[in-house]
C-alpha cells in the first residue's frame, strides 16, 4: 500500500455507536489533493464538507456526518493517488488487531483513540486490502439515502482466504444469495448482511474495500462525474446490479461505486 496510512481517523471526531460486530460505521478518503476532491464531491453529491483540523475535513449529508477527508502524502509516485478507507466495528479492538497481525495482516496504525468517539486501528489484510477497525463510543445514525453510504464490498483475489481471515478478525460468517445468473457472497454477523464479497478475476487489479453511495439518477450522476473531472471505471451494465451500478473515480483517484436507489413511495 503506497499511501501513508498513519493518520488516526484522519483527525475527524466521528459520531459512531456501540455498533453490531462487523457493521460498517465510518469511511475516510485519503487523498493527496483534498481541495480537488472536496470540490468534486460537493458538486456531485451536494455534501457539506467542513475543515476539522490541519489537512482534515468532515463530510455531512443532510446533516448527518458520514465520512472524513484527509490530505496525505504518497510514498510511491506510481502508487494509488487516493483511497476510500472503510471502517468496521469490533467488540474487542486490541484482540482483533492482535489476531489480524498473527494471520499476516500489516498494521499501519496500531490502536489509538479519539476521546469520546472511538478507538481505532488501520490495517492491510494479507491480500493487500486496507481497512479500519473501530470500537465506537458514540451513537451513529446514517439513513440509507441519496448521498449516503448504502453498501460495501470487499473485492479480493481469494474469497475463501478472505472469508477465513475476516471471520477470525471480525467474526464475519460467509453467506450467499442466489441470483438468476450466479450466487452473491456476503459477510454477515448476527444474521444481518454487513458487506459483499467479490472475487477479482483480473489478478493485476489490487484488492480493495469498495463503498457504495446512493444516487437518485445513475446516468445523470455518471455524466456529471465525468464533467467534473472524474473517471468511469465500470460503466452501468444490465449484467451488473440490474444496470443500477457504476464504478467511478474522483479526480484524485479515489474509487467508489454509485447505486441508483429505488424511488420511495410516501
């Protein structure tokens, strides 16, 4: 991982909750160019993004804090420019970090704490996907609405190995949903679906935890993202999520999925 993963929750005081094990509770953008990223996301999603501390910003959607943005340095000029870093809740942070280390994970930031909000650690799994572990201390509420995170997937080269690793570290159980064309693998805890699990066919693609943002109009969002300097990494396709999904990258390189939400009736 080329990025300097040594920041602690990116300096952002996050409102999180005593969440269920394995629940995704926070997402941070690590980028070399925070100003460009901020301008992109404000125009694309209408996010309110405010400075919190030197180089760090907090993102709100409809009044709900949902993410952090941190300007960081890159140790490898040819490496990734930006990364959305996904954070999952665990009941015993120190134990989870110790288990991950024993199983071959890299610990980029050992257990630290933002007082009154969460303890945390930043790691990289044995296949190279970076992630956060959190022990929340504050309530967190994020409705699954337009402009908010609605889902997360782990894209990895070996789903069986990933399932064993995260099962031991977080307590995830693997499940699957039968679809018309194939089966969709999932991580779950307490009977609730927490994240998807996808095997990467192209071994040249690096493993990554990929968050999904809800949008009202997928085609319009994709077109607007391109107009703002973003890139379409995976265009909408009827074979992918019934044509309601696209993979984008912001102008600084941060990749994220967008998912067209179903229209809600009163």
